[in-house]
C-alpha cells in the first residue's frame, strides 16, 4: 500500500511542521529535536501497545495548545467534507487538512481560493459553526481570514519553513534504520541515528491502559489513528486516507476520480452499413515518429559512417537459367508431365456477375423467391444478380470467403486419379472413305453428245462389244449409234413411243429388243460381223412350230417384206402396254413388263428360240416396276413399288423379299456378281442391297435432289451410276469384295452434269459401256451423252 | 536485270550471223529478236529481205518475253544465253474445201492424189487442187480407213481387186508397209491381220490398176477373196490404230489402253506400252523415232517405241478440249505434228513448245476425224461436217534441211 505509506509520511511532515511551529512558539531556534523527541516519546509509549494507533495523534498534538480546537475543527471539517464529497475530492482533501491549518496557513488559503464560491460559503458557515461550537480559545473571527491572521500572529516564518519541509528527501530520512525487524529497537528509546550520530528518539509514549481507554472514549479520532512501527509514532489518518482505505477494502480503484465506467467509444457502429469501416480513433503512434526506427536509422547511419555497411552490389543483368528437368527421365511413368493434373477450371464470370447486368439477367420477384426457396445445392446461380448504378456502389462480396473456401475444397478434394479420356476426333467417326482420286478410273467429263432424237430418250442399251449403242425415244424411233464418234448409224421408225430397248447380251447374237405401246419388237440391226448377223437370222428363221399349238399370252409374228429389210424380225404383241424389256444373260430369254395393278398378267418371260411365252406369276403382288434376271443363277428379280422379290425360276418359289424402305421403286440393277442389287426410287433414294447380308438395304444414298430414273452397274469396273430428274448422273465407286466378311465399299465419286432439264425431267436412263469406264445417259433433252 | 548476254546461232546457213555475243534487253520478245536478226542479216547481206524468225532457248520455243521465259525454265541469266533461231513456221493458209456426202472418216494423201474414206460407204480420190477424180464404191458399210498401195497410172476405170476376209468385227484401221507389199489391218475383233498387198497372178490384166485393199464387193469377185498372211492376237479390246514402224515392225493401239509393237515376220509381240485411256490414233515419225497417240482424253502423248520398260510417256501436249481423234507427224519435220479433236479444232504442234500449239485451225464446224500431211506442203483435215479442208504451209523445207 504505497499510497498509504506516502500519506502517512505526509502526515509525518505535517506533524513535524506543526512541531516546528510549536517550538518556535515556545522560543528556541535550534531545538529541532524536541518535537521529534516529543514524537519519539509518544512513540515510545506507543511501543507498549502497538495496536493502539489512535493514541499517537493524541500524543503528537498533546503538546499543542490549539490541538483541541484543531481536532474539533477537524471534526467539523470532516462533516463538511462528508457533505462535499460528491462535489469535489480536492475540497474534501483540503478540509481534511484543515486540522493542520494552524501551521499551514498559505496552503489552505490557496486551495480555498481555488474552490468555488459555493464552497467558500460553506466554509464560512463552517467557520462560524466552529466559533459557536468551539471552546472559544483561538479564533474570534470567522472564516479563513480569521484563521490566517491568527496563524500569522503566531508564526512569522512559517511560509519559508513550509518550503523547506516540502522537499521529499527529508521525509524519507525519518527511518534511518532501514527495513529491519523493529523488535530490535523495542527496548531502546530510540530508533536509529541521524547524520550527526545522535540517537533519534522514539516519541514518548507514556499512556497506560487508562489513558488508552480515556483516549478511546474521548478522542473522536481514535479510530483513525494508526501506529507507525518504523517511527514508532501514531499517525492519525486523514479523511482522504480513510476514504482510500475504504475504497481499497471494497476493491475499488484507489483514485476516486477514476471513472471505471467511462462511456464506451464504439469502434464499430451497431448500424449495418454497406462498407466495412471502423470508427476507431487513430493510434497515437501513428502521429509520432517511431523512436525505434529512429534508433535503427541512427545505428545504420553510424554503421555507414564507420564503413561497416557496404553499399549493395549491383545485380547481375544476365539472367541465369537452370535446367530443371535435366535429370528427369523422360520415360518415367510418374513423370511430371504425365502426372500433371490441371486444376479444375473455374467458370468465367458471365453477364449475371456484372455489377450492372443486362435486365434479362436480373431475377424477377418470383424467380427471386424461387431462388431463395431452393436448396443452395440446387441453385443454378450461387448468388443473386444485382444491379448497381456504378461500380463504386458495389458492396463487398459477402460470399467471398465462402467461395474461396469452396475453391480450396475443390482443389483439395480433386481426385488425383488419372482418368484416361478418349479423345475422339469427330473426323475419325466418319468412316474412312478413300479419296475419289484413288478410285480411278471413273467417268469425269462429258466427251460426246449423241444428237438426233427429237424427243426424250427413254431407254438406251450398249452392244456387248461396246461398239454401238441403241436408244429408244418418244419420237417413235430407235437409233443405233457408233460409240466412239457419235455417229448415228441407223434410225428405225417404230409404231409408237419407245419405252425400252435392250441389246441382246450374247455377242454371238445380234438382236435388239424394243418395246413400244403393247409390242415388243426384236430387231436385227445388222451391225457387226456378217456371220453373226446371218447366224441371228438363221436362229430366228429356224423355228419350227410345235405340234400342238398352245394358247399363249402374246402373239409371235415373223416380220417379212420391207419390215424385214428394215431389220424387224419378230413382233410380240402383248395384251397391254409394255414398259420394259430385259434380256437374260444368255440371250435366249426375254422378259417384258406390263405394269397393271389389277391383274396377275404383269410379267411375261419369252423364249426367242422356241417363241414361247409364259406368265410366271399367278398372283398379283403389286404394281411391277421392273424386272431383271440374275446374271449367273436362275433367279428372277421383280421390283414392285415398295419391295423387290427374288424368285427361283427352277424351283418356282419366292426366295427373298427385299424391303427397299422407299416409297416407289423406279429402277433396279443387279451387280454382275449377282449378290448385290441397287434400287433407285422416285423419292430420291438409292438403296444398295447385299443379298447375303439382309433383306434391308445395306446402304441408302440420298445424294440426288430429285427422283431417280435409272441405275446401272458396270460389268467389270466397281462402278455404279444413277440418273435423276435433277439432270445429273452420279457415279459411285461400289467395290464388292470376294471376302464375305468385308462389306461393300460405296464411295460417291463424281457428279456428272450436262443434261438440260426438260419438262421437269432430267436423266431418264443410264448405262455403262461394257468394257470402258464410261457411262451413257439419256435425257429428256433428246440427247444421249457419253461421260468418260 | 535489263540486259542479257545472248549468242544467236542457226542451223540454216542462209540466215547465219556472226558468232558474237550480243547484249539485248531482257524484256524483248520474239518480234524484237526477230528484228535484231533481220538487222544483222541486212548488215551482212544487202539483198536480205525481211524474214520472221522463231527462237529457241535450250530447245524450247520462246513465247513470252525472254526474261520471263528464262525464269520459268530456270535458266541462269548470268551466262551467255544461246538462242537458236529458225525461220518462223507460217500459219497454214486454207486452200481447198472438198465437200463430201457424209462424214469423212479417213484421209491419206500423197504428192498427187488425196484418198478419203467416208461414212457414205465410198472412198474418193481427189486431186490436190480439190477436184474429185474418182469414187470408189463397193463397200456395204462405212469406210473407216484408207491407205494407198500403188498409185501409178491412175485410170478412170477402177475395180476392186481383192476382198480380204478374215476379221470377225468391223475393221477400223489399215496400214501399208513401207515397201507396199503388205498391209496390216486392225479390227474390233481384237485382232491384227497382215495381208499381202501384191496382186496375184490371175489379176495380172488389172495389175496396173490402183488397188483398194479392203473388203471388196463380193458380188462380182467372190473368187478374189484373200485370206490373211498372219494374225496377231494379243489385244484385249478393239484395235483402233495400226502402223508400220519399218519393214519388220507393226505397231498397234487398242481400246485396252495399250500400244503394242509386233514383229511382222514372226508375229511376236515385242513391246507393250501401257497408257490409261483408250487410244484413238497413232502416228510415227521416222525422223524423231517417236510415236504420237491421240486418246479419249484431251492429250496428245508422245512415246518412245524403243523403250523396253513399258509405260513411258515422253511428253503430253495438252490444249484440246475433247478426245483427240487424229494425230499425224509431219513427214518432213521432226518436231511438228498435227492433231484433230472432237472439239472441232485442228492443232499444229511443235514438240519444242509443248505448252501451246503453234497454230489452231478451227475451220471445221463439227468433229475432226482425220488429219494428214503431204510432202508437197499440204495439210489436210476431214471431219463430221463432211468437209475436207486443205491448208498450205511453207517454211518447212528450210528447217527440214537441217
């Protein structure tokens, strides 16, 4: 309790001052020790009952005449002090000191002067009270004036003394023995020695039990008198000190003026603001240059002066390179590049993240509600797009920490297992087709135009040697052409628009079948070797009619006279209009098609050498479009509108039914190998059937813009062609492999144009040259064109 | 580079200039060079008259400016450029137009007469002036090819001497050997047949008459039927053109994309040259010993029949727009040939400038089917417009002398 000690020492000085004044009053100047001695005596007495501190004060002031009045005054002052406690601590302090007022006149005056008028008045009244209550020894005058005058009258040198005493050094000298057990001096009248070696005597303490009791009874300050062991004197605690003791006992702050409940200054306001700002006052240190820094700087300055710190070496400008991967094994499985797991990419901010997003990104009220009700996991956006007038108004991103955390989680929880992703180049998914350039030869350019017909050319057919070409047209003529010059060698008028022509595939026979209206005409064009021509005529005339004449569906008539000279040989008159004629590969059989949905008499097969005709079908299976013979085996293909039926002619049964997946088949061609078939249809499709594979098309080609009219296979080259109403002929590479496991390779290689579209019709028939990779096409523009 | 060091030389003594290098502008063209040579010749020979020259740099005709030509041919401009000059081949001048009744399938001319075969089933003989001399009738079908065997003593009386039977398909081509004692025919039956062209004893009274060694009228002279001396089989398709390289070798071109050289004595196949297209016609120049072929594409191709390794195209001349139906080497010039095409144009080529022909002769209005030269300076072409055109050309004697 240093404060208390100090106070006690102060007390001591005060009492000393009192003693001094008293001594002067008594007379002698140099007897400094007397008051001390008195004190010592009192101390001495106190030593006997140390606990009884109240006596000491009594003893101290006992020698003083005005002690009584003083104490009375004190009492009064005490009361006053109590009254004024709330007002000001200093005032109470002064009032507490009023007991020493007799000696210290100036100080009270000064203090009183400092106090407010109100206090003055109170003091005045207190002074009056003192006069009234007091025993009337000292003061007649009331108030401070009276007091001061009284003291001035008593002690003249008091102010100077007071300054002398004021030095704190002397106060400390009181206890000269130091911090030793005071019992050691218990039996001595003194405690320690002064500078001159003289004993410092304890205050005389001659109080007995009775005195003690009396003191206890009479002295109102007994309760506040404490015994100071170090000086063995009794000290009467001032009100202030008592107050302090009380406060400490209560666990309060010693300084009464200290307000432990200062109004708090809010660093952060309780209002929610959009910007996170503090109201915290700036630190003092922020205004004061740092001392430590200054020291450091001065040290450095010193060090620089002394040359202890050298200036920094200039940095080398040439960059240094290190080969980080010099020691890395490029083939290591755990190599750096192989195990590199790139961080999952963050989504780039979009328009909705903008501070001023376009209005369509802003959520409407319903959307906002829906968003709020959604589970955060399910939300499409983890935030609400908001619109701000300017970038400055954008608040801090509240989800920032959260989002960073999630990103860290993403990176941390990212699976380190390498998933081998199959990088599929979209081009690899397209089947690798060879380049058309590698599939040569195929026809590429139009070389010859066979002109002469005056109407659309419905059908063409090439001679088996490839030297001639026959064409039938709507202008009721059949023309024979020399292939390599485009020369029309012969023109034959027939009695109607020619629907179909077919050159006998047997090179030993020179016959051309022509169909028009309801007639099939067999012509001998008389082209080629004389022997062959003669043999053909021989073949026809060598017919011997059988014994019993069977009724036949067609009538066979041998041409004679001028018609024979024109080349006509046999006329087969059909009951209905004939649309197509087709030869069997051996050249003896011939089939004609009479499309008619209502009867079973649609397809007839004729044998030329025996002039026989038979109707192979008993039932009508639909409108027959075209028929064809198998090139090698005794099969017969009949194409109706939707499907192609394959009949075995020997067993006389249906072998296969191919569904073309198109609406109306227009034409059909059989691969020379006999296992593949193409169908052209009016709905722009070309269907390739692999007979070994399935009854469904192996491939559908939709490369024509308009209805297909004719399709053809090449006899030797892996080529097929299709002609359509869009005026183009498309040549495709169609390779059939002997290996049954390998599917046919179909590559469109060339679009050949040249025919003009007339009456919405383009190419009507296509056929290949039998030996060269050339294709003929006949068109509605009355021309035949050769593409090579 | 504005000036080039050049040195001019020529094979023709008449126009030779001093062998000194000249510095001439690099941008100069044929006209400028020609005038330079003319100036030099005038200075040398006062009586010199203006002559148009053509210039060859390393065997290629100069067609653009000298600088660009040398850049295209990547010839160094640092050295002295050797430029050969020849008298310019003047454009053939059209002379006669002989109208036929039908397409002209073939033509063969000599110094006196022109023999043409036509689609009207006749062959005709014309004088060089374009006068119809004779019509050879007798065929029952179109005449596809004609050839002279003998032509002395042409009389008005004409009679078929022989009917050579043996082919099983239409005969498209015939050719007589240089001694004119044999001829070879090629047919659609894929065969080549060699026949004797010597008149037999029983025909001696008609010996002096010109002969048409073709399938003849059977009506009156069935007894005069001849059979082939030899049949050469090997082609897979129709034979489209046949010719004699010399007395021993027959060369044939076919639709099976091959040119075959046969030994006419033994009938062996000696060489096969394989092309990629159907051949229409062949021609052989004994001067440069090369074959020229016209095929069913736009190119005239040059072949070396002596090469053993098969398919070797020396050069292809591309300018036509249709099938090349006829080619013929110049009889007296080793570099020149003429070609006719389905695009109605006859082109005159110099193989030293293979990028472009020397002249385009576009007189025909329809397909050109046959071309021929004569030694006497006539160029003939016949086609589907029933016309046989003759053109006169000059300037080949001077060059041929080289």
